[in-house]
């Protein structure tokens, strides 16, 4: 029996562009630009809204192939980041 394997898509590098836009590179060579501002502005939750503070927003971390903020307090599905949009 043969088992097909699909490689996991992981975030490998993140670069700040401007405002709330990040350039995100993935382990398969794909690059996406994601604007987080619409998501942050439409949220009513204070734990999310606080990331409108650019100093806090710019403190992301990449760990285990995931882009996250404040020890996974704010994290998005890698598939959404790969597609270039979050909701």
C-alpha cells in the first residue's frame, strides 16, 4: 500500500511593509501580502482591538510554522495567510 504525503505549508519569514500589512513567505516559496487592518478594525473584542496599536502589532513571532502574537493570543489559519486574506 502506498501512502501519498502532502507537505505542510509553514510560515518561514515575515516582513513589515506599512500600516497593518505584512509580507509573509512560506516554505514552498509562495509569498503573500496580508492587510490585517480590516480584521482588526471590525472586531469588537478588546483582546483583538488592542493590536490596532502599531507598536503591539509589530511584535509578531513565527514559531512552529505559525505567525502569532503574544504567545498565540492572536493567530490565523495558515491557509488564510497563504491566500492573502483573513476574515
